[in-house]
C-alpha cells in the first residue's frame, strides 16, 4: 500500500477535504486524554493559511483520496530560537508541523512514510536539517520520530506549552561522497 502513495502540494479547494482528518485527530487526542489540539488550534483557517503560503502537502492513495496532511515550512520557527537543550545544527532548516493521518482509512506506517517523503523536498532546496516538535503525550508521533531517525534535542515552547523538540540532519546520510582508493601495485 505504501508504494502507491504520493505526496503533493495541497490545493486551496481541498481544505474541506483535509479538515475532517484533523477532526479525527483532534478527537483521538481528546480520547487519549491529551490537551494537544484541544483549544481550537489547528482549525480550517490554519490549513487554508498553510496552503496559501505553500506549506501544505497532502498524501494521496492510489484512488487520489487524501489520507494524510503535513505542513513543511522553509522558514524559521521563532519558537525554536530558544530551546532547553541544544539543536544538532545551526543555520537553515525546514520545519514540520501538523502531521495528520486518516483514522478511518488506516494505513500502517503512513505517518513515517510522510516524514520520509519530505526529505527529498528539503534536499532539492539544499536544506539538510529538519526540525519538529510534539506534545509529551503524543506516543504515536514520538514513535514516528524514533522510526524515521530524528534525534531528541530538548524542550521548546509553542503557544506557551512545552513541547519535545527533534531534529534530523540529512546531509551526512544522503550527501556523502564516494571515496575511491587507488589500487596499490
């Protein structure tokens, strides 16, 4: 199933199709007892803003049904300027926010697939660091960070709430030069 997925830019007219994924995720977080996404954020306007600014991406299945969404932002996240801990890198980075997958059409490994699918988009823009954060009790997203090779860096505060911060450095793995040693005679 994962090999038939595609990640593409979200379109403005898709907000009403994307928003139900968030409603499912918000309800799931509520049922899990989390405070994450229980205060009116995100909302349809958040998604519309993502798309307007070119940050919104959808994951579609082989039938072109939207099964996931993510915001990939090629700009600084002001909340990341102050971290209780230390980022792995300084300089240019991409930010991942608002990862959501369908709760009705469950696809095992979908969130991890989305996270990995973002990496070539970053590399194409010569951005080799991706930073992200999540709530302390978001076990699913914490597993995704672990599975996709992110490193825990510390605590950041978004909208006044402490969040676990993660970073993945792409340069070392995907941009290594092959060294060819001369033959000895």
